[in-house]
């Protein structure tokens, strides 16, 4: 039997060992912590399963460790507390059974073997004994250690039962395969396909939690390809599925926008860990299917996909249970503006166009440029080098214009109150007209972003509108 006592250096293990030895109890560290320990990956949680009451043992261990606050969840038989940088959870060993219309199990007290049987994957069923006489012994009834060494995701029971009982495990299989760069065993992969529609009993909040973890991996495209091939993606994100495929008319084809999106996602993931910038990459072309048109002269077009895509973002966020706050507005802005820097690259990079882009993007201009760089996925190296060089030019111009004109997030130096006071008028449409013309004049470089020049222009526009200063 393999022993890993040398790995169990955290104080909670020694304290638990001493208490259970005194009281004649059985306890084991189990699941993700053991898996990550053996893979030498960092872990934030320690799960300890107790044959008996997890609540009592948690309180005794916490007392020895001088932890004052223990959270007890009596109806679930679990207790947890924070010790230094880790969450420690104690739970009584249990066995579970499921009803078809719910992923919430019927729970009974059980043995360690029962508890390991209810685990999702063999690599998450590994347990290390905390009893003094067998401290660190590996308890591995499903040979999960071999699967760990071979990089295999496999269920302890028949995968049809495991996935049908709790369909969230299908997403977890893909998440672990993506995070750990493991392979899902063939029978398990087929079972996920067969049970994909069972995902309907899982809440969107649970689904999106797993999806976000996939998005935050080093190579998220791997997870999305698995989600697509198993038909799981089809259950909750049909708009992304619709990006898939190539259509050809008269010998003219468009690229596969699904795989293009995944390339952009991987590209952006090399330069940022920001979840919402990665969501910007996922959604930047989301409106290409409904805007797709074929023109005999130019071939395939997707006119307006950036504007329609921006309008789709709130609806998608709402349905997927993503936050409807500044994060959503940030992603919406990236989707709406993602073609603007590319248009600058293709044409003349005028100060006016740069000022307008800076004003609209505001503090998100750097992220927008990262997204646009990631959006270059051509296989033509000459074309890529040319685009990259032009992007460097745009970025240099952005810095120069910002330093000179300070137009990022700017508001015109003339406000509504000053306009009303100068012309002796109340709120009216003329105020909006004056402010808009001054703002456009500054963005177009007709006048500098200074109050005196803006005031002169205000008087001139007022005169054109038939307004007289006091």
C-alpha cells in the first residue's frame, strides 16, 4: 500500500490525527486536495470525511488550532472553518441516492467506501488515512492513482449512472480535462453525449460557474471543443453553436467563426487572466450568423454584427445568469467597438478618428487593443505581420493624441448650466445641440479642448440658433 505521510504537513492533519486516535474515530482527507497534492498543484480547500459526526470533530479540531469561528451546517452534516489561507471542511461519510428529476441526493450515513462511491471521478475519490497507525496510507478502491498518472478522467461507477444522477458532473469532467490537460475516457465521453439533455435540470448559475472556470484555464478552447462535440454547449449556449460551420456559394467561402472565436479566446488568454476580457473574446463575433449575407461582388459579409452583437450582450448575460452590472457594460463596449481599431489599421489613421475612439473606449482602450490584436488569426504570416505593424502605429497615435488632447473620457468644457446662464434660457433642445457641436469640433480637431475656445464657439453656435447672450 502506498503511503503519503510526508505530504501531510499541514497542522490540521496532525491535530485531527491526535483527536481521532484518542476517541477511536476514523477520518480521511479526501477528494480534490489529495488529487492536487499528488499532482503538486496548489489547493485552497481541505475536505476531511469522518465516519461519524463531522460537526463534533470540526469543533474539536478548531479549538485545538485556536480557530474561533466554525460554520455548522447541521442539515448537511458539514462544518467548515478558515485556517490561515485554507478552507477546512469536515463532513460525515455518507451514501447517496437520486431521483430522476433532481440532482439533490437523498443522503444517509455511510462508510468511507460509500462516500468514495458517490464521488464524481476516480481521481477525486482518492483518500489518505489520518489514523495514527495508518497515517498517510492511500485508500484507492478504483485505482484512481493510475488514472492520475495516466491523465484520465473516469467515473467510479457506470458513467451513465454518474452523469444521469448529477448532470453537473458532465461539465466538471470537461472542466477537469481542460484544467489538468487530461483525457476523458471514451466510455465516459460517449455517456456525456448520451446524457447531454439531462443538463436541463441544472440551474444556469451552476452551469455558468463551471463555464467560467473553463474560460479561466490556460487553453480554454480545449474545453469549448469538448462542450461542442458532446452537445453540452447546445443545451445552454445555442448562439455560440450557431457560429460553427462554413458555407460556400460560387466558390466563395467564409471562415468557421466558431473555431475563429476559440482562436481569439486562446490568444487573449495568453495576455490576460481577466474573465470579462475573455468573455469579450467569446462574444465579439456572436452576431455574425444573423448578419451573414452573400454578395456576388464581394462574397460573404457580416455588416453591423458589432452593433447587433452589443445589443445581444444584455440578453445573453441575463439568460446565462452572468452579472448585469458594469461587467456586462464593459463586455458590451468591447463587442461594439472591436472593429474600430481594425478599421483604423486598414485606412488612414487620422487624429480625428483616434480622438473619437479614445473618447468612446475611455479607460478600456488598452483592453480593446488587446482584443483586436487577439482577433488577428490569419494563417498568412505576411498579412499578420502587416496587421501587427499597423496596430503598433495605431497604439503610438493613441498615446500621442491622448497626451496632446486629453480626450479619454472627456466631457466638453462647456456645460448646460453655463449655456443657460449665458443666453438666459431654460432647459431646451438647443442646449444639447450646442454641447454636441462643441464636442464634435474638439474630436475633429477644429478647436482645442480648452474652455476659452469652446466658449467662443458656443457664442457663435448660439447666434446661428437665434440665441442672444445676456
